[in-house]
């Protein structure tokens, strides 16, 4: 039986100085399991709900991930790790926003 992955996704959303009127944000978070242990090498995917634009990264040895220069909008953030069920959360990225979604 696979243990369910608990994703504590801390968001740091920031407006980045860009020429013209292009809006972007960054997204960072910490992935932990149900015991609070960090999860290194987890696959993290951010997919735009409106355009299907998708970016992937992996958590570092401390369990953190980072996406830079994501267009603002609604994203499904999915975490996948061998031995765990995938975890998904929807986040809204807005220019200059700082937020921390509730954990599951």
C-alpha cells in the first residue's frame, strides 16, 4: 500500500522587473511526507489551467523546488515520488503576490 504524499507547498510569488507589460511570477515550495520528513528528488510539475503551458523540476536534497518566470494565472501543481501517491494542488499566481496555500 502506498503512503499518501503530503505536499507543504509554500509559495513565494514575486513580480519580476520586465520590459513592456509582461506579467510573471516565481513559485517555490517545500515537499514533505506525512511525518514531516523532506522529500528530495520529487518530480514537481506546474501546468497552466488556461494554456496547458507546463514546466517541470525536481526538489533538491532539502526538499525545495523553484520555478522562475511563470506567466501569471491558475496552475495545477503536481508532486510525484516513487512509493507515494501523486499530490496535486491548484494555485493562483498573480504579479507581486505572496501566498502560502493550506496544506493537505
